[in-house]
C-alpha cells in the first residue's frame, strides 16, 4: 500500500555512499518518516497474516490508513522540514478508498 503512493526509492540518504542525509535535516526527516510508515505497514502485514485477517472480512487498507495518519499526527510537530511531504501523504491517503 505504501509503495502505491510513496516511492520508497526516494530515500534521500541513499546517495553519497549512503551518507546523503548526513548533513541535511530535511533529508533525515524524509527518510525517518518513510521508515516509520514502512515499518508500520510491515507490522500490520505480519500481524494480519498471522491472524488470517484477509479471510475474516477486515479492511486491512483502512487499518494501515488509520495507522499512517496517527504516525503523521504524532510526528508532524517534530519534523519542521517535512511539512510538504506530510501534506502530500495526507492528500494521497484521503484519496484512498
């Protein structure tokens, strides 16, 4: 799901021998936030798979969407350089059905 609206290849720290974000707060914030969202998605996938959720009629996309929004809510005040990224992520999540 996350890969549907965020290109995880857009990690900023991948350049300059994996030190691309070392001197840039904006780049570190970008990678940190995408990492949190990716981790949340993986955890939901693992738990849902173990609990056989797909066969129980539970909307996994909605669970992930709610989790993503909670991460954004929690991190927004602490990531001053990531306002445009957070706004774009919120807009894309709002468009999800």
